C-alpha cells in the first residue's frame, strides 16, 4: 500500500490562485485507507475550496486512480472534467501522473497529498514501512525482514557496533533489524545463510528514471 499524507491547505490554495473552477479526483484504495483521499476527504476538500471562493464542478472517486483505463473512462464519460480550470487529485504521485497524462498539456493537475512510502498493512488505518522499492530484494536470506528498510543504516551484512541489548542505537525504542533477522533464521534452522557475503547495494537497479514493465 502507498502511504500518503495531506498537503497543507495553504499550499493547495496557493497553486489554485487565479483558478475559478476545480474538479476533484479521489482514490478509494490506498488513499482511502490512509484517510487522505476517500469520500470523506473529497467532501472536506470540496468545502475548503468553496469557502475559498472556488467552484467545484464535480468529483470522481475511483477504485484505483493510478489505473489508466479507469481514469481515461472517467474523462470520456464526464465532460465537465475538461471544463475545469484545474484538477486536484487526492491520491499518490502515480495517481496524479495518471490523471495528468489524460488531462493533456494545458490543464493543470495538482496533488493534494504527499506520497511517503510503500507499507505493509497491520490493520485498517495502521501501517508500517516494509519495502524501500530498491529493485534488488534480499529477503530470501534475511527471513523476510528487509535490512535496507528496517535498519536505519541500511546494513546488509549484520548489525553495527552500536547495537545494545538488542536495540538500535539510532532509534533506541526499536529492536535491531539484524537481531530480529538472526532470531528468525535461527528458528527456521537457516543460520548458515548469514555466512554468505552480501555485496554492496546496486543502486542502479533503483534508477530514478521512469520505468515501464509489461507482464504480458
């Protein structure tokens, strides 16, 4: 799940200066669970914009705003979208990009949220970061615990010298990721994998340039 947080109201209104009509897009998937882009948040954004003198001419709450076919269909069916001076998207960066690609070159598409991280879901509304999208997963040898994400130093070959009584020296209230890895591997009878050398991270596999993947 992609975790997002709301931008400051003043930052959103600043980008909408001079824009009269606005159309809203929400996301009924990740953003809805984060409490940042569901039905309630669209209602709140609608009220904020109207109070600020803007005219909200419509809204769409899609099951997945990052899904291009759904966004494209919405643009085709709801002609008022293109009549808006600006579009505000309550979704992650992928959702903003998908809406912007369908809006074309001249219609401003603005994010209402900041995208934070990729998370595992503990329960509805409770998340923790479990993956850094590094492009080179090592969890086969670390018992399903990502040291790149859960170790503040990103160490790949065991704990640093600062671990004390099993706790991290950077965050003293957090158990060392490598202590957890060791204990889990021990229970699995797989401590032998710790003898394998893990080479330095190849950051080229997490290139910042746009990527495309087709599974068909």
